[in-house]
C-alpha cells in the first residue's frame, strides 16, 4: 500500500481525544476554570483553523505535514522518533518507509498546515 491509496479508518478520528486523556499532566499546562468546567484539557488551542480535506492528494499532503512537523520544529531528528505520533502505525501498514523524513527536508506548499 502506498500513501496515494490510503483511506483513513474511523478509529483515527479519536486520536486527539485519546491523546488528551492519556497525555502526562506536564504537557497539559494551566487549565483555566472555564476549561475545567467544560472538561477541556490545555493541550489543544481553544480555537482552530478549519480545513475540509478536498481529495486524496490533499489528505496525503496534510498527513505528511502532521508526521513531519516535529522534525521541522527541531523536536526530533525523524518522524519515527516522535513517540505520540501515528507515524509508526502508517509504517506498519506499508504507507511510509521507516526512514521517511529522516535525511530529507520535505517542503510543503504554502497552503498546507496554514489554513
């Protein structure tokens, strides 16, 4: 299977929820009274930029961006090193090679990740 033929499973929609529930408190920061009342964690921004995925190519570009973002920001040397990433699940499914994004500077168009 390659990234161009990928279709997401329903379970991947729960990734933010699972991350919030299982992330250590040191990553959650200050939780305001308002957020506490709503049961929200401070991991996520209170606002977001909505982007509707237009087609498979747009999906692939955004998933690539998400997996490469910790490398781009200097947090790890390779996507495989980011522990809370779905990257290794994609590798196990044959969508990425384990060394994807390791020794390359991946460029994204200006509209990816800035919507």
